[in-house]
C-alpha cells in the first residue's frame, strides 16, 4: 500500500517537478557554500600584533612578517605620550584577520596642534580662561596690571612677547593674561 502511494505521488507531474526544484535548490546552496569557503579562505587568518606604544618606523617589518599592511588615518597630540608613537590601532591586537588586510593607525603627533589665539580683549578673566581651555590651551597665568576695570582682560602675552588675536600658537603654550586690577596707579 505504501508503495502504491509513493508511486501515485511520483507519477504526479507537479509533485515530481517540485521535488526536482527542491533538490536543485539544496544542491545550489551546498555548491555556493563550498565555493564561498574556498574563495574567502574561510578559517584562514593571521593574528594582528599589539603595536600600541611603538613608533611607525618600528612596526613596518612586524606587520610585513604577518602579511599585513598599515595606514595612518589620524593623529592626535597627547602630552604624556612620546611623539610619533601609535595611540590606537584598528583592528585591536590579538584579533584574527585575513592575509593582506590593512591595520589602521592613530599616532601621536610629532608636534602639538596650533590654534589661532581667540579675541580676549574686553572680556572677563573667567570667560577668557574658559575660552582658552576650550581651545585646548593650559590654564593661563594671571598678571594684574593697572586698569580702572577690575578682572577685565587687557592683553595676553607669552613670556615678554605680546600675543595678537588670530596668531597661531601650539596648544601647549602657557599664556599669561594681563588683567585689570581695578584702579589706576599714579
């Protein structure tokens, strides 16, 4: 009886074609998976070495031995790090990647970023301090000078040199604000 049912199903042309289509679909999926594993080298890879803290000149050979490339994509200036060292790497050290992939690097700048001196004339000392710190400069020193306006910025200098508005200075520059003392000296 079971043989008769199977024979009737197999003799039905529509069902037989559905079975052929299903088998072809499964065959295509298996073939594509095998081809993808071969084409993408599934399971093959190299470990990315941990290179943070090294200079770019030191890592070239390390990455070449692993079969990897590198590209510097950004630089920041960090005062606590040596100039030219790698601050960040993508992908992280220890990650498995394919051969010939690129490791993207963020390095510490060789010199600090330069910022234009903002216009500090006729603003309060607190506002000037906040503005300089927002630009990335260290907290400025205060020097009181004779002026009828108390705590109003009269000028700015680096050492004994006066700074003009718009002048480019390294962000590590220690600026001295000349602030009014609130009275005129005779």
